[in-house]
C-alpha cells in the first residue's frame, strides 16, 4: 500500500508545458505472466524492440521507402543543394496537403485520400514527405517523440504508448535538418515548440537508432531598428524595421494569413501596440523562407507627467504584465524555444 499526506497542489503555471512532469507518483506495469506448468508471457520491452515494431508496421515503417506521390514530384535542378532539395519538395507537398491540426504516430489515410481532401495528420504528411525525400536521394528518417504537453518521455520504462508522433530528419554528413507536416508557416529547422523534445529517437532501420535532443533546433529571433523623433507634446513619430526568424517569423506569418485582409492585420498591430501605423511593407511574409522583414511608419503618444515625458524605446508591447504572479514557484521555467 502507498499513502500520501499533505501533498501540494500541482498548479498550471505559465511557461510550463505539463506540471505533472514534476509531481511525485508511483507507477507500475505488468512485466510477466507466469502460471507454473501452463503459461509464460513476457510483456517487458526495450526501445530496440519498439524500433523494430515501428519499422515493421504497415502504417509507418513499411511505408517510408515508397514514394506514394511519385507523380507529384517537383523538378529539382541537378546542382541543387540538400537544403534547396528539401525546400522544393516540402513546398510542393504542402501546397497540396495542409495539416488538419492533429498529431499522430501512424498513417491514418491513403495518399490518394489526403490528396483528395487536401489535408491530413502530421504523420500522414511526414510519411509521404520521407518517401519523396528518399526518392530524391536524401537520407530521411523518422524521429519519434512525445509532445511536450503530454509530459516527459518515460525513458527508463519503454512503451510505444508513450510516443505521440514523429518529425522528419534529413541527415547530410554531419548536418541534420528537421521538418514537420504541422509547420504551416515555418521552414527547415523551424518546427512548433510542442515538438521540441529533449528526448527524441531517430530510427534509421530496424537495428539502428539513436537518442537526440531536438529542444534547441528552433529559435525565435527579432531584430528591430527604430528611427523616431519626439515632439514637445509627447507625440513620437518614426519608422520601424524588423527582421524576424524562427518561431517569431512563423507566428507573424500565421497572424497575417489568418487576418481577413491586410487592413485587419494592421489594425491588430495598432491595437496591440497602442499606435497608429501610417505605412506598412513586408518582404517574405508569404514565402517559405527562414526569415521575413517588415517595415512601417508609426505615430504614438508617450505618457507624460508635468515636465517629464516617458519614452518607451522599443515602441511595441513585448510584455505588458508579468506572467509570474505566484508567491512561490517550485517548477522550472520552460521556454517555448531557444
């Protein structure tokens, strides 16, 4: 028997994907069933056993070496680099199939069905992506993992049920490139933060696999330049130029795509940053590219008190209130990306 006394509450905290990772618990699983003289069954497994099971699966491993979309292959120049080949194939596939917002480990639809529907789970897209990449002569492999919101992978207790999905890795010498079918507005090595697992397993074949840490694959960067002038009444006017990369670029592209039109997009920025935008241009906003640029002119009103004018150099509201309001915090802070 197990008893617990005065157990603290596991509270949902900002910048924590799953608080259950840090709770104390007792877990058990059936190892063997043994009836003397009658039955013996071993339920214990290893990660190598799981590798073999996945690679022998009709809904995953056996599908990877076949290009189900051979007639959909884009033209690739003979002198294209590995990154150019990956980008060309990924753009071609994503132009035909969108992510349906579901993560999965195995294929759920036939290639003809997802093409007809124009959507599929990330596993459906990734399986076809690996087939296309291999058909182009690239070394593409599945990297199985547990999404961060579902908790840490039970490394010491191998079970296939702990795996949520997989992303795609392309190995080129010492370099590794990562992609996922759910990254609608991302790029190579720009995948959603839910997939940036510290423990992920790349499976080369039934007998060869390695553990990877892909938590630092994707970053989020913003470089901004502001040129502005301040008037005696506290009015500030100027221009702002930004270059965004990684998840920052992905987020802005998604915002732009979901807005009804550019007018609504600009109004959203004006409301969020409490300013009037007088001009707006962008470069790479709708491209499949590692970064994008935006430029806009603005007018804003600074706060004043008596003879003092309070100038906020960054102009936009990066964080208006602190997310850390609890008196104490026992759990670590988990950033979405590096």
